[in-house]
């Protein structure tokens, strides 16, 4: 029977589902840490935002911390990860759910504007589509990146260890996720973000969630490369039924459910003077005294970007409207357009403090801070089938790894 107060019924959505191909999102038998472990001890930030020091910190926190699987070290790191996964299953440290489930994942945090926020999404198995799919869409171009690490780890462990992040265009998805499931754990991480995990096994409710997500395309917010290697792994293992899907967290693409930060630009292999000379063709440039972390909010309020030289000199960059006629109104696009004709190397970094730290290393000539992309612009990108430049968005808070895993060999456990 559905939960007593559960008001969203499958029948309410049958007539709304599209008759053509739709994103398939299903519950699965999840692999989870035994309840004897504290999630605070065994979970970690995503592998791609961890420094070496971060990885060490998590590894010291517990011999069963997820980094021992998701960021293995050593000469045969992937083989060791596979052995570790097997031993944790045999010892009972990791346990397979008795039946398929969805995992509700709530985060409570204070955003960069000082507002208390609460978001909710659902973790399940998203069917892998081909590159030209209209059901699962990228939202930005990707930078060239070696994909062998995640692919080799998947080959060795035969498991999805961390979820990609998808955004659903389906209205009212969040409403279907409001009601609590079975509480599995909650903890607050080192950044003050509270993570709450709940299991949903009720078949009627699971069907509603699946059908809601099937109504509209899913846009990949974070994890484009992991989605791509999942496709490769699927094609390598046609006999493996579970390889046709991948672990995915999905929440609704609306303002209330998303906190989006910017990913700033760091430039090297170019002189400061040459960079400023090119920029002044496209921007009004003024000196900026007293540079602090509050600059990001001021940029959004007053319509400018911020140039910071390696010597600490800072300048505001106010776009000249006549120079960006017919150019999409995104800072990342503005910079690509303005700097296309000069030789330079570009790197990417989120966070004001992190950018300033990178500038102090001496590796970079300058940085340009850009403004966060609005949720409405992300929605337009999805609806119109557009792509933003690489590294245009940084979704926060980051999903924790270790809350739930998805074995691709469940029948063998």
C-alpha cells in the first residue's frame, strides 16, 4: 500500500507522459554501508574536487571511507579497489538491499547569498542513451579529458561508485519527493552542509517517480565524462543487463532546487598587457580597489566581470553592448568571443579564495572572475537544445560519494 498521506498517484500522470521515447529512470538494489558505520566517517566529496590532502584526510577518517574505492592509490590501484570492494561485501561492511529502491537525498545549507536552503533529489538508475539522444542532454561543451581513469575503475570494480547529476524538466517532481522515506542516515560535512538519506521501496511511489521523470528530458548538470564512459562500458558488456544504466541523482530544474556558482578563468602563456589590450576592445575597464570575496555578489548587482593580475592588480570589466550584438548573454561566451584572436592557455577554478590561491602559485598571468549562470538560462539551454561553453556552471553543494552505490553484478552477490 502507498504511504498514508501520499497524494501523488500513478494514474494522475499516465495521461501526461509522452508517447515517444523518454528517459528511463528506475529503482535498483542498492549497495550501502552497514548501519554500524557513520556516514560522516565513510562518505567523501566527489573525486574530481578533492586535492591530495583532501584524499588523505578522508582516508585517515576511516579504513572504510569511500576514497579507498573511488580514489584508489598504488601501482595496481584499480585492482586493489576491486579487491577492497569484494572484501567489504564479504565482511558485511557493504550490504545489498533486499529489493529495488530509490534513494531520496536532501541537502540543507546556507548559499553564497546567506540564504538558508533545502533541496531534494532522488538517486536511481538512469538508462544510458546514445550521443544524439533527445532524452538525456548535455548542458555545456566538455573539455578534452582522459576518460580512462573512471572507465578503468568501472571495469575493475563492476560498479557505479558515484552518481552523475541530472536535472529534470518535469514540473512538480520536487512535490513528489517532499514526503519522507525510510531514514537511513544524516550528517553535516566540513562545509556545514547537512546530508539526509532516505530509502523508498514502495512500488507505487517508485512508479510515480519513474513516470514523472519520464515526462521530460534529463539534462546532465555534472558528470558528462562519467556518463560518456558509462556508454563505453555498456557497449563493452552487452551481456550485462545493469550496464545499460548508470547511477544518477536527479532533481528538478527550478530556482528553489538549485544553487549555481561560477567557474572562473585563469590565463597563462599570455602577457598581462596583451590580455588587457584585447579586453579593452570589448569592455569598459576601471580600477577596483579593496578586492574581497564579496566581489562576486557586487559583480552580479553592477553588471561587470573582474580581472585580477598575478601582481594583485584588479579591474572591473563592463561589457560594451555594441561589441556583443547577437552574442549569447553569458560571461563565458563573452570571454570566448573577446579573446578568440589571442594566443593563451585557459584553466578553470571555482571559488574566489581558490582563484586567489592559484594566482599566488605563479603559474598564471591573470584570472577573470565571471558571474554565475541563472537557472532560467540553464532552462533555456535545455529547452532550446543549446550548449554553454565548457566549465560555465558549478552546481553546489556537491553530492557526497558513498551514500549509495550501484553494483553491476548484483545477481552475483
